[in-house]
């Protein structure tokens, strides 16, 4: 009955809604009736549940590798405080010579006393300093004893002040050199009836003051050094020269294989003599960059120079020269090097006198222009004991200087220049070092000159050999033996026609030097040395024979 009743009610409700919808007017509200049955229960048929079998887990096979992912957790913890105690160890190297004072006394033939003294700071603090004195003279010489005497005295000091990253340094030096113009003609000297009391001497006085600053760390990305100096020079006659110089250099290391540098220098010189009173300036900038890759090294740069020497036909004071250098070491035993460069060699009256102390009045001072230099060679090292080097050098110069005897006074020299000179040089070096027992260094130079205006390369050697030996048979004994050979020197001889000279070959020079020093204690030692032991009649400058065998001995003291 309940089901029939529900069906009838549903059908009646549907028919009523349909009819009412047809007769309902728009906007009219009709009464509606809804029947809600709460007691009706809906049921579903029972279905069987389907179960799936669990998968079979793999069985363990004993020990195996396991990978773990570890994460780092940064902990904000206070630092551990440790109590620091000084180590009971001396890290400073044990120096054998820590004595601040040094005194050396000696005497030899030719009435030659020797005095050398110095005092310096042995500990490095903020300030460091040193002072020194040296005197050596020869009261007798090779010609007429006292008429050819010679003397050298030097007194000076230096200081350094150390900052955190730099060093401020400076110094003051005074030097006096005395020579005699004993270069008289041999034919006149052989006449015993002539009085040579008129032989005159010349005394050079030099004062130098310098100051500068440089960095202490030489391996950092930037290194630098700057310096300023003043020099006053004068002789016993009319020659004098003042010079002010400023120089600086910076080195840059941006990468491990690259290095660059810039060097700047300026010199203002005012020489005066019998025939001139000049103001000379010299300014140079030298930028350079270098590259290293294993055994290959390459350098490229420029020499930019401005100098105001006055010459006929000179187009400009400004010059630029390239600088190219390369080397490659195939192995320790063999490598090669090459160079192409040019520069302006600065000459002053002081540099000329230091080369030839018997220089008299000169008419003009000129720098030497090195238009180009082409060099190349080989070098190597064998078992870290033998080092060798051999090369060829071809250079072209303008205003190259030479020395000739003055026509007015043959005991004095004067400067002469050649405007175009080509120099061909073959050189070789050999070095041997056997631990601390023995050391050898030798060098051979062969020169050939192609001149333009001069007939000969006056007073310049065509070959030169230097051999230096040092032997230490035991710790307290040091022996040195040096041999210097020089030859092919030609000197001018005046002819009846003014301005023309004939050539004279000077005898080859052979100078054997021997020195021995023995340390008795840490504070006391003795020494002996000899020069020109072959007793050669050596003449480096025409009419000026040197002293014969020179022997000198003495002792030194440290305090």
C-alpha cells in the first residue's frame, strides 16, 4: 500500500504542476504543497570485498653499501679561547758577524798606507745607519817617485727608516781623488839633466747627497722606488759640474705570467770648464711589459728620451727607440736569447773623468746615441756547476767618444767624437762553482770598429779577457786570483801636419792580482795582496806607465 500511495502521489503532483503551469498567469502567486518523508530508508545490495596480495619484499643479502645525504648546518657558536704561550725556540738565523765596528790597517811598497773603518747598526729597528771611511795612497809612483804619486779618500754614511710598508733611505758621501800629470814623453824623460819639478797634480772633489723611498715587499702586485740626488764635482783647475737628478720606477704584476714596469728619470747638469759653460738636460721614460710562459720569456718596451745637446744639423731633441728581448731555455743545458733595442747613453764630465783621470780641458760634452743594438746568443747550465754564455752584438752609435793626447800638453787628454760608428762584438762567458770550495768566472770580448771621421778607435781595446778565481780550502782561509788582459789599443802620434796623427800600437796589458785573507779568530784576521805580479810595463793611457809589482799586507779587527 505504501508503494502504491507513493506512486499515486508522485503522478498527481506531476499532473497538477503541469496543469497549473499552463493556466498560471504571469505575475500571479499560486498556493503550492510539498510532502517530505523522513522515514524513508535507501539500501544498497551487499558486494564482496576484493583483497590484493602484498608484494614480496627483497631479502637482505648481508652487508652492502649505503648512501647517505649529509646536510651542513652552520652553528653560531662563540670562538674557542686559547691561552697562547711563547715557544722556547730561536727562529733568527745565527749570524757569524754581528760586530758593529770594523777596522782594517795595511801598508805596502810605493809608500802606500791603507786605512778602512766602518760602524753600522747590527740590529734592525725603525732606524738603521752606517758610516764608513777609506783611505789609500801611493806616495811614490812609476815616474820620478813622488812626482807620480796618487791618493784616494772617501767618507760617507747612509741611513734607513722603516715604515710598515716602505723604507725611507738616504746618504751623504764625500770623495777626494788626487792624481799627478806625470805622462811626459819618454825621450824627454830619458834626459837626466832636465828638471821635472814643474809636474802638476790634480785633485777631484765630489760631494753626493741622496734620498728616496721604496717598498719593502718586492713580490706584491705593485713595487716602487723613487730617488732624488745632488752631486757637486770640481777639480783643481776650472772644471766643475753640478747635477740634480730625479728618478723613479714602478713595477706591476697583474698576473702570474705578466709583469710591467715604468721608469722615469730627469737630470739637470751644469758643467763649466775653460771653453764652455752649459746647461744640459736629460729626460727619459722607459715603459716595459714582460711575459713568461714556462721557459719562454719575452719583453717589449720603449726608450723615450729627450736631451738638449747642441749639434749641427740636429733635427730634434726627442727620440724613441724600441726594446724587444726574448729568450727560450729548451733545457737547463741549452737555450737562446735575442735583443733589438736602442737608447741614449748619458755622458757627463764626471763620467769622463772617472774613465780617464788625466783628462784636461774639453771643448764639448755630448751624449752617445745608440741607434740600434742587435744581439743574440746561447747560454746554459750543466749540472748546476758550469754556466756558459756566448753571443754576438752589432751596434750603431752617433757621437761616440774617444781620448787623444792634447797637442798643447801631451800629459793631458782631450775628447774627440765620431758621428757614425759601428761596433761588432763577440763575447763569451764561463762560470764554474763547486759548492763553497771554488768559484770561477771568465769573460772574453772581441771588438771591431767601423769609423766615419776618425782614423782609429783611439785608446779603445780590440780584445779583453777577465779571469776571476776564488778558492776557500777551509772556512778561515780565502784566496783570490784575478787576471786581466787587454790589447789592440792604438794611440795617436802627432805628425808635422796639424790635425793629422799617425798610429802607435800600445803594448798588451797583463795584470795578475792575488789576495789571501786568513781569519785567526772571529774578531782578528790578517791579509796580503799583490797587484801587477807579472811586473808588466802596462800602459793603459799613452805616456802613463803604471806601477810595477805592488805588495800590501796588514790586519783587520772587528769590535
